[in-house]
């Protein structure tokens, strides 16, 4: 969901401020969603959820703070200048989040 929201915000506003907040923050939401939907919660699952969530919130907060200072991410200017580039950016962000979340999701 967060990648879809990010795509819509990017297309509507052209802003770069939300990119890292939503892209990196999605890891915490995914970890918490998996944890909430699993019936039996082992200590390993609790630790994994806590570690992924803390890492995600910490990194997303730092990157969001930096984005508020800079207002723009020059590395992505060319990519986000077109609708196709914006959609591809958020699709790749989704794939990356999905693949990186698999060890936690399957564990």
C-alpha cells in the first residue's frame, strides 16, 4: 500500500520529500503486519519484528529529516520527471521491499 501511496503523491506533487519515509517505512509496516497475522509468536519472530521495525523507523526518520532539509533528491530528478519513470521507481521499490522482507515473512 505504501508504494501505491508514494506513487500517487509523486505523480500529483512531484515532491521528493516523501520517498524515503514511505519507501523505508514500508519495511516496518510489513514486519508488523506479518507479526500481527501469524498465530503463534515465538521469541525469534518477536525479535525479528522488533529489529526490522526499529531499523526501518530509525532509517526512515533520518532520511525524512534529511529530505526536509534538502527538499529535493538530485539523484532521482531525471527518473521522477516522467510518469513512466515515477511508476518504475515505485515498482522497483515494491519489489525490493518484497524480496528483502521474505526472510522475516517466511521465518
